[in-house]
């Protein structure tokens, strides 16, 4: 593969920093041309000084002078999140790695598609909120959209070379988070500190809470629906505590393919960046000289109501997934701020879905409006 020029949106987060580790391993394959961050100005400055991209952006205007004072390269510096989409569409960008958090990632994804870029997508909300618009844009563009989530990367790797109409079911695995064996009574007493202690993965606060409530899995089901154009009833979540098998695809003849490996996000990242090729990666391998135990159990929707809310939202269609996503983002932040209890998270999402109108015509403007409306409402629920 020829050298690919990268725009890394959210370069100071977990996915962004791991992507830069891959660039360090393959300096002959990748060149960083855009780096953006929300508020982590010190790390962004370090990254810019190391990789010398053409453009660097900090979202918070108030931090721009701080960034400028720390950068010692000829990088053109910017501020303001509204400029991220413009940077993603620059001619010198081949691949946009979108690891922005939340609905903020939708517009850069959409813009990069219309500009014909290859997109390595780690921002699931782009598809959760605007999957219908994303699919329409992809049909009219030369853009490629490759998932970075470990589960969706696994699905893609199992599907490559297979006819889509021969897929009977996709099994999406979930670790179950730290509370997979908790009773209802125990769930009522969960603390922020407990919820942030994921047994298998090291992730940011929001996605760690989503993993514990299993909303993350619900969002991934919606994402898989749009990525692979499959009805929700063909996508089944299963708890797999070891996080070794990342997804399974079962075909009409009864055979199944699974993609597996130790938990390591660099594997789906490098697959997305190099697809359809594969590049070597210095990372942990499965040790087949020792005994491994792989266990599975069905998801208890009463224990994890967020999964069912997500599945119901895609069945409802229209802007329901956007309401689900915005309400969840607000509820998670309120929990992290210790304003609400852990079990209030799905309650706020459910009330928001019930209360807000779902009769809008899908457009970027409509999604922005319903997102804002939902955030205001979800912030007021007691």
C-alpha cells in the first residue's frame, strides 16, 4: 500500500493515541497531516511537535494561545470545533480517523464522506444518530467507511468474501462489564468509582459507563444495522466475559465464523487503516500453549435495559436513535457528576424516548434540533 495521509480527529483520546503508536511502528506507511483535540492542549502540543502535521486544532478557543506557545513546528494551528469538518476534507488527507466522542463526530463523518475520503470510524454516534443520512451519502460517494470498534471490525473480517444474503445472524459479543453478575439490589447501589472500573478494557469515562450499562452494546447493534444493512432481529448480543471472541457471523448453512484475539484496540485500528490489506503489528498474540476458557450467556434485558431501549429505538426509526443517544450522553454525565443514581441512566433515556416527538423528517438540521431538545429535557428529569 502507498503511504496514507491521516487526519486523526480526537488524537489525545484512547483511540487517537493508539493510532499514533501504529504510525510510530509504520512511518513508511502513514503520515499524520491533521491532529485535533478537545481540551487536552498539553498532549496535543506534544503530538504536534513529534509528528509535525500540516494542521493542528484545539476545540476550545480559550486554549489556542496555550497551544501556540507550546508548539515549535511550522504546523498551521486552528481553534474551534466548527473547523474540524473543514480539516477532514482537505485535499492532502487520504484517511480520516474519527475518534471524536458523541454526536460531535457526526458532521465530520458526513463531510468526509461527501469529500470522498476513506473513513476509519471509531465514533459510533455518527451511525447511531444519522445512520440513514450516512448510508445515503455513501451511495452517492466514492468514500469507504471502515469500522474501528473491535466488534464491527470482527464482523467485517468474518463477512469479507461472503455474499450478504447468506448471512443468517450476527452475534455481537459483550464483556458484560463489571456488573454482569450483579443482582437488581446491587445495581441500585453502584457508585461512579465501581462503574469506571472495567475488567477488560481501558477506555474513556463515557464509553466505560456505557459498557457497564451495556448501552455501548445497544449502540453497536444500531451501528451494525447501518454498517451491514441488516435488520435488528438478525443481530444478537451475547455476554462473553473473556473478550476474546469479538463477534461471530452465522451463515444459512449453519456454519459460523468468529474473529478472536486478546483485547487490544490497535488490532481493529490498523485493520481499518490498512483495509483491504493487512500490516504487521507488534502486539500480544493468543497463547495456544495454555488452556483458555471461553464462556457465553444471553443478555438479561431486565438487568441491562439500555440494550433493549437501543434495539427498540432502531425499530421505531426516524429520530428515535438520536433521542436515545443524546439522552444517554446527558444521563451518563449526570451520573459521573453524582447528580443521579446509576439505575437512573436508563430511566432518563426511556422517559426521553417516550416524551419527545418522533415525527420529524430526517436531515442534518433536524438531528441537530432533536439532539439539542433532548439534552435540555434529559437535563431536567428528576
